[in-house]
């Protein structure tokens, strides 16, 4: 029950402390044509001065929030226009009670101490509720009147026997038959055939203005549990409902009595008779306000006034979500108007209410079943809610967007939402002024319905689905994919248009473009024949161009690294004999250096290639390892003054030189075994010879020094 207190406090704070400037920001439109009776000219479809866009969440789950766009509205914050009568702030509470938990404590058929008829003047203690402090307490009230179907009790010195008699007579003669004939019978758990009406100042924190509790019904009183008053009973407020002074106007409470009596009848049918759950609050309250209208014979102007003034209604307040923590008064207005709309559309008059109550589905399904029966067999409850919002906007004299000329509803004003988008609960809706060229966003929630009104409607407002696009590489000159048949597909990069194409009957398209750099972000969207634009498919151009063949510096048999240049950020790999012998990354300047674990023999073929980040691989660069190692110092045999050939060993294939000073005495090439024989002339004893070898790569060894000996 805590939510009741929170709702009341919220209403009081907002209504009493809102600055004057907040009330000045009104959206009321005034028509100067007296024949329109205050109805805005833009509110009639056959004379549309404006285009409207109705956006509704057709989900039957009030906790399901779905987006119409991106910004979020807050249904719990609301303002009111200033010129609303105090009666518009009246609340009639149906206190919640856990009927399933206390199923075995029903009083029906039990013998109770108050079963016998009590005499006027008798007193009795009652448990009552303080909505301000959120506590229960007891009061001793006096029986002031007893009638055919009612006992009237008083706990207010200004509430007299005459007041009680007037109230009791009105209930017996008018309220009781109006409710029971149109909604059903009440229970009689205490067996006395009477309904108690306890009149006292309901503690609700009211101080001169703002929201107040006019009355309440508590189903706990029909059960044998602690705190129960163990009888059919209503609690009716004497202040401020019956007036702010000592003089009381009991007639001000008559409609509240009709309201609360419907709650009692509703509970009896759905819980005590059918054994089901209590009816959903939005539906139960809508029926209670229907009972008020049946009794009074006129529309509930206060509920319409509140609807016309509530900013939370403008901002998408849900019909189904009973907002105890926010603008609950907006829920009363919406529930009232919805049930009157159902009555008008069904063309069954007030009989439709009893049919809904007697349906065992105590929620939207009961209304949907009646709508399918009397309005349209294909009509869903979600569509019915959307049509209802259209009727609030247009008020056509006939058809689904009106109240079928029911008097009193022409004072409903359009509530126009100024935001760009909203998050709507199931049963919520907003109305926006439109240009008539809007496109329904594909990003909307799955239950969000767009309905357009105005010149040229209906037309196609549904955006094509986002195109499905194949991969695009930096080597491609076309963008291919699928999109709505007949739609024109556009390809853009930033603000630059690259190309377009029309999707064929099989939904395929192929748009010619110039080659784009890898990493370029493309936007691909479709526009149908009605001008509706899809969301864009985002495509990033992928890299399919292999790096250029790396350059490689000379590599010798003395080197432990391979270096050169390759594509920036690429991975360079060196192989020899089919095996990877090293790898490294090219830096920002494209330079790389691959370390080798061992030197490679001269003449070895190395293969160097680069792979970019996209996995594209360059052609291989072939490099032969150069010989940069000179031969060893030749081994030379003994040379005498009689020697005519210098012999020894050196690197195979090397050319051996024999010198004496600067003069070359002879040369010869070492055989495959490295042996050499260089023919020379006989040299004098003591001549110093230098013998060195030069390999095929031109590397020269150090010289072996030999002195000619005497033979």
C-alpha cells in the first residue's frame, strides 16, 4: 500500500509548489469560431489545417518501454495548466489487499456480531486509514441513518442526521439501482443486506488546495483478518469533498459513492463469485468512472479538464501503467476516456460495462474480446489503443477516430508533444505536428506504431530496411548488395557522393564507384519511391592490395641480419631452403631489420617477402648471400734456390700469387682439393717470397712469407 502515500505526496508537492511560470507555458489552442464550441480547427480531419503524427506503443505490457527515437522522456514529472477546477484533483482509492493469501478467510456466509440490524444512535469502532501518515487507526462513529440498502455512519460534528438521511436516500433511490443494473450485484458477507457508509475527514494531507482522497473502498473488509471492519463498507470524505467550511454539501459526495460502489461490485464478481484475481487498476477505475457518468447523466468534465491540462499526457503517459509514483490523476483521465471510447465504438451503450466485468479475463483481454465482438473481429487491443488516441486528437463524428457524436467530448484538446522522440511504456502515446513527409524510423521499438493524419494521407511512411552490402575492397569499382526492390541505393563517404543504383526486382543492386583507400568508411542507404530513407549500412573498405616487393640490402656470409624497406607496418619474413630463418616488422618509415640466428653460406638463396595487416602478401625478393670472407693464409712447401715451382694448399678455386717485392713471379689456380703449383724461376738464397690467395669473389688472403733456402 506504500505506493498510495507516495503518489499523494508527489501530487501535493507538484501542485502546490510549481512556479507561476510553469503554468504559463500552456499548449491550449483557442478557436475564435463560436460554432466550433472551443474545438481547435486543426482538430477535425475533414478540415485538416495541419499534419499530425500519432506514435503509440501497442504493447499490452505496461512495463515494456520502447523507443520512438533517442531522447528519453520522464513520465513521472508533470505540470498542469493553471485554470483547472479543484474537483479535478479528486482521487478515489481502491486500497490493495492480498486476496490470494487470505483466500480461506472470506466472510461470505459466516455469522457475525453485526448481523442484526442496528438502531440509529448506536456507536461502533471502525478501523480507518490515514493516507498522510500512512498508518491505520480507530474511530468511534455513530449510526445516523439506516435505509433499505444502507447504514450511514458519521464521525464529524458538522455531518448531521439530516445529511446522513439525504445521503442514504440518494444511495437507496438512485445510486444503488444505477450501479447494480449496469455493473452487477454487491456481496453480503455479514448477511445483513446493508452497505455501511462511514463519513469522516479522511486524513490525506490536504491543505486548502491540491489533491485529496474523496473516498475509498478496502476489500480487506470482506475478510476475517486483523483490521477488517467485516462488512461491506465505503469511506467517504467530509473535508474537503463536502466543503471547506462547517456547512456540508453531501451532494458533492454522490458521484464518489457511485465510483466506490462499482469497485465493490467489481470485486464481488471477479474475486468472490469467479474466484479470480482483482481487475487491473486502469480498467477497474475506468469502470468506476463510467458508473459516475451513468449516475450523473453527464460526462465527467473534471476528468476531461485534467486531461487537457496534464503535461504528462502530452509526454506519452501510459493508459495501462498505473502511475502511483507520478501523475496518477492522468491515469484517471485516460481510463475514463478510454472506457467511454469503447462504449461509443461498441454501440452497446452502458451494457458493454457489465459484459466486460463478467468476462473472466480481468484485464485487457476482456476489452479486446468485446471489441472483436462488437467493433471488428480482427481488431487487436493494441490497435484499439491507437485508435483511441486518434479519437482524442480528431474527435470525428463517426468512425474509429471519434466518440460517435457522444455529447460532452468536444472539449477534449489535442496534446502536442514538442520533443524529437520518446521512450513510451506499453499503452503510451504522443502526438506530434508533422510535415507529412516524415519517414518511420527503422530503429523504433517493435510495438511502436506510427499513424499519420492530414492532407495526402494515407501515404507510404515506412522506411526501407537497411541495405545488405557485400564486402568492399580497395580494389573494387562497384558496391553490390540487396535492398528494397525499386529503391535507389546511394553510396557516400562522409559528405561525398560516390555512386548510386536502383535495386532490381530481385532486390539486387550494383553501384559503380571509384576505387577507395583501405579504411575508408562508406555509408550505403536506400530511398524508396515515396521518398522514405532507410538507415545507413556502414561499410569499411578492406585492404586487398598486397604490399610491394621488399627491397633488400646486400647480404654476405659475414652478416647476421637482413635489412631493407617494405610497406609500413608489414611483417617481413626471410626464408632459405623452404624454412623461415627470421622475421621482423617494418617501422613507420618502412625500414626493417631481420635478425638471423646464424650466418649463411655464400651463394645461399634467401627469399624475402612482406605481409600487411590485412594478410596480403607481397611477391618474394630473391637475394644471394655474397662471399665476403677471404681465404686463409696459404700453406706453402719449402722453397730453395733450386725450386722452379712453389707448391702448397689454399681455398679450392682460389688464384695463388707468388711475389718477390713488387714483382709477381707467377700465379696458379688451386684445384678442387685446394692444392696449387705456381711455376717460378729459380731465386737466390735469402729472397723473401710472399704467397697469397684471391678467391672467386675477389677476397684476398693475408700473405704467407717464405725465405728461399740453400739447397
